[in-house]
């Protein structure tokens, strides 16, 4: 470690990263070493509420004992075989998850970006072999301001200049339309017979928690069926209970039957999952589809050495069991409504906050400053000083996404911290 008599322990760890690591992130200046439930602890022992949940990967809370137990137990037996051989965990995970989400087949990978890449390959192959699009002509419709990852293919259809600048040439085959605009989708579908799929987030999380119209996905599904196009729904950030339902789109799941949200249920043709699929314990992602779609993939078409490994399978089953058994979607729905109610009460007399938006425990506030302003960052530093960690996105937006195991008393304490911090930034 870099030695210095004048640097704090946290500063030494930050300096170490700065010297030896690539500068591809701009973290909040806090150094964490332990997590438990909704809390994280820094290297000096200070406790914080985690209001980011590793971008919704830690829905089940930090180091959930049931998930950690599954990790430890499986790690002692067998960690990796590759897919050259069968293992006794993968089939059980595939059976559990397909039943859980209502699909015939699951293709396991590791990260969210890999799952998106997998879905693109499946959609294109389906387009050629089932829809009979002319080879190398298939196109996929995407939305403006999307965030699906940062691989070369995915940034090819991003409109974030930071993600794209000096990384070209880019991959073709994508058509971009405005988000939450079903008319725009129909315009492009009816004029182009070579479209294989429409890739969409049910809520645009990275863009600032933009929630579309209640019937948006329902209209998109109907249009995809009308024009023989696959609906691919990226639920990497919005899934696994985060928005108050098992999935934000939520077709064929027990949560939808409990009417915990007013949004109509839609079943995606291709469902993309990651992040909280493992509770943040281990990299696990998956693409789910029914037989008539997944059957286009054969041996050698796609794969991953680590995808579907025994540890990942055991951890993912445990993570989904926690969501089900602890009724985390229902908790997210109830606490999310409380959060937005209390924030709206504050905003009614605020000059620093424009609005709050979100669903379940995926929410954001928009700071009444220009995007080039540093106000949101400074507010997050103030939140940190009071014991709550959050992060700005797109300049003037602060995203709030705590673990779904949070209690009402804890949420009210967090609201106290948030409103007290915002008050410090109100004009005198």
C-alpha cells in the first residue's frame, strides 16, 4: 500500500486504486469493507445505508445468509466444470428459474452485458431461420437513452457520447426510436420487414429512472405480435422484485397475480436477467425464452466457460428463494409508495428538487440545477456525511435504490437523512 503519514486509511486505498487501476469509474470517495442487510461499513467502521444496491444487484441485502450459505456449501464441492461436461446443479437451476418466470428454456451467462449480447444473437438467428429474413439483413429496434451495457456491440446503439467517443467503428443492424412512443415503434415496424426484435427496458434506470406510460409495454407487445417481431425485455436492473413486482413487465409470475402494481402484465418473448439474480454474491445472468425461440441455438452457436457453473446455479436458486420467501416484491411496492409520498411532500415546498419518479424501490429525484452543475454530486457527498450512500446519474439526477429487505422504520430514517441534506442546499 502507498505509505503516507498524512493520508487517512480511506485516502490510502483510494490512492492505490488511482495509481494501479484504470480510471474507468468516478466513485464517491468512500472505501467500503463490509456489508450486512441494508448497511455497508467503511474501513474506519462508519456505517451507511446503501441506497444504490450495486445498481440493483443487491436486492436481497448484503451478504444474505441463505445465499452465502449456498455459495459456501457448493464451493466446497465443485466450482467449475465448463459446459464440456454436465454438472448436478445446472439442470436444477434451469428448472427452478424457468418455472419461476414462466418460460420453457434458460441460457445461462455471467454478466448483464453478456446476457444482452446473447439475446441479440438469439433474435438475429431467429430472424433468419424462422422469420426468413435475408441473411445479414436483420435489424433490431432499440430506444434512445438506453443502457444495456458497454460492450462494443451494445455501445453501437447507445447515444451516450462518453460511452461511444473513440470506440468506433460500430456494429450496424440497429434502429433507434424515442422511448415511450408506441407510434414510433409501429412506424418503423410497418416500413421494415427485416426487423427481428425490439429491445427495451421497462424502466430506463441508468437514464434517470424514466418510467413509461402504464400501457407502453402492452402496446409494444401487441405491435411485435402484429409484425412478427420478438419483444426482448431487459430486466437486469428492474427485475427480481425491484419495482414492486417480480419483473417490471411481469407476465406469468405470482407477483402479478397479487395486483401489487397497476401496470398491465406483459410476457416478453426474450427475458434478460442479471444483477440480483445472484443477490450480488456472484456473477450470474440468464436469457429466458420459450422453445420455439430458444430452439434456434445449437451446440457451438454460443457459450461461456463460466456460464452455468455449479456455484452460479446454487447461488441463483438461493437468491430467487429469498425474493419469494421474504416477499421482497411486495415490500418494495409498499415502501416505494411511502418513499414517493414523503418525497412529494418535501418537494411541494422545495426549490432544490424538481420531482421524484420511480416504481417500487427504484426511484430518482431531479435536482433543480443544470446538468453541468455539481449540485447533485455535492448533495451525495452530504448524504454520505450523514450516513447514506447514493450516486448521481446524468448530472442532475440522484438515483435511490436501497436493498429490498429494508424495513419501514429504516426507510423513514433514510427519508429523514435525505430531506435534512436537501434542506442544507435550499436557497436561503
